[in-house]
């Protein structure tokens, strides 16, 4: 398995500075979360690698995102066609495969779905998605409360992150992606069926 240092060097080389700093802060937040929850070392490693790489394609021009997505046959949906920036996760995962020879599906899915989420996310995917939203550089009302929650209960914070995303998308007039609202509905169904007690139910 590639080391975190190798990944960091790669990210530093190809990302714009502002984006690289966000990636570093996301990795830092993910480390804090994994430490607070006693997560296995190999899982922590994957989380840190995926955090460093999740926005690797975020600054790619729209035409390039689209052309890469076509070339790799990535099943572009109508929302991605309208807003190609939505492809940066899927294209990012392809870059990571071809340039770093990372084929771990947990890492790749964490990169692919960090914006939308999806039903059936692994712990790696969930921690990356959470860390991206609450890293220390993020400044929105209530973010401190979310950071506290992330150290306490992974189920609660995960649900809040999805809720926040949907509210934010609606308030900003952005698409709510099908994968995101499917996930929200799935969480509510799971809660109803398990009394919300089971850990890592999503
Ligand atoms: Fe992103
Ligand atoms: Fe990000």
C-alpha cells in the first residue's frame, strides 16, 4: 500500500495551493475523528489517504472533467452534464487509479462519493465526507457544534452532515443529487427499523 507521505507529495505537486491546504485540513480532521473512535489502523490509513486525495480533480476545467468522464465511460448523469464540477469525485478516483495505482475500493469510493454520498457507504467513505465538511478552515454557523458531535457519535454526525448538505443545496438553488436524497431517506428508514440504536447502521 502506498504511504500517506507519497500521497501527500503527489497531492502537493498537482493541486492548487488553496485546495491542497483544504486537503491537509481534511486529513487532519479525519485523524482527529478516527482517534476519537478507536478505528483500526489500516482503516485510518485509508481514510487519511482518501482525505488527501478527495479533491484532486476539483480545479480541473469543466471541459476536461467532461472529456475524461466520457473517455472513462463514467455514466454521466443529466445533473453532471449540466454542472460538470459534480464530476470531480468520479474523475478524481480515475486519476488516483491511473497515476498512483490505488485500486482499493474504499478509498476510490470515498473520493467518488464525497459530495453526494450514497446508500451503503463504508466507514472510510463516511469519515472522509464528514471531515470535508467540518475541517478547521470551514466557517459556517453551527460548525463548532458539528465538530464536537463528530468526536462523540458517528451516526449522529453523519446524519447531520447529510441534512446540512440537503438544506445547503436547496438554499443555494443547487441540485439535490438523487444519491443524496436516497441516502437521507435510507437513514430515516434505518432509524425507524432499528430505533436508531445500532452503531454504524448506514
Ligand atoms: Fe469536493
Ligand atoms: Fe473537499
